[in-house]
């Protein structure tokens, strides 16, 4: 699978509104831009923990087994299709930005690391998404590390943009809801299409 396809899918998924964006916006509302940015970098570092875990765990588990490699890819493709269906079928509601108390940039940074590190959904997503773009003919761990890092960088970049635009987003909640609906639909279709394509693709392509 070409790198451009991975980047396209990762970008679409990164800009889809969700709990991560809501979290950094909430931190911005509570403590200002510095606290919001600190939470972004905290969640980014927490995301790298998942990347390292996926790279080491998957490489140890399946690097020596073509059957296990293919099994993970098929299960991952099925999981992406499942996520896409959930996005397309779920009822629309405004993005919830919970009220939180200001904690300061340092505590926001540390909390961001903890929140993302223990986010089981992030771990499952990386395990399902990253192997789809790897080749069984090359060392697995470096591929997973590079692809996962790209995802984390993109997600953090989008979170930073959300922090800088927090005031405007909160003042135009109706418009935000409409944009969120469109991005959710696009992301759902992207994941379903990607899952089906990868499930049908020949191994090693």
C-alpha cells in the first residue's frame, strides 16, 4: 500500500472530531492557550507510548509467522469496517466539551500523558490500523514505529489547531456540529472502504 494512501487515511481520521479534540478544547477553555497546548503535547507523548507498544508487541508476536501476520491484517480490516459502520449509523449530537477546572500547563501536560496512555481505544486502533500498511517482506517494528509516529504527529497537529481555534469553535456551536457531522461521515466511509480494500488485497501489496 503506497505511503500516500496511508497519509490520506491518517489525515482524514485525524481531523474527525472526537474525544481528543473535545479534551484539548476543554483544557483551553479552563486554562487558556498554554494549558490547551500542554495537553496536546501530553496526549501526543501518550500516543507514542501506544506506538512503541504496538511496534514491539506485534513484531514479537507475528514477525516470524506469515499466518499470524495475515490474521492480524484481516482482523484489523474487519475492525476498521466496524468503526466505519458505527460512525455512519450513530446518532448525531453536538461535540461535548466538558467543563474542567484549570490545573496549570504542567499538570495539563502530565494528565494528557496519563489519559492517552491508558486509552484502550487508541491501543486497539493502532493494532488494527498500522499493520494494514506494512509489508511482510521488511522488518515489522521499524515500519510500525514510523507509521505510528506519523499518526501521532498528525493528531497532535490537529489538536493544536483546535486549541488555537477554540474560542471561535465554541462561539459557533451549530456550525461546528454541521462540520462534525460531515467529517464523521467522510471518516466512516474512508475506514469502511479502506477495510474492504485491504481485506481483498493480495498479501504483501
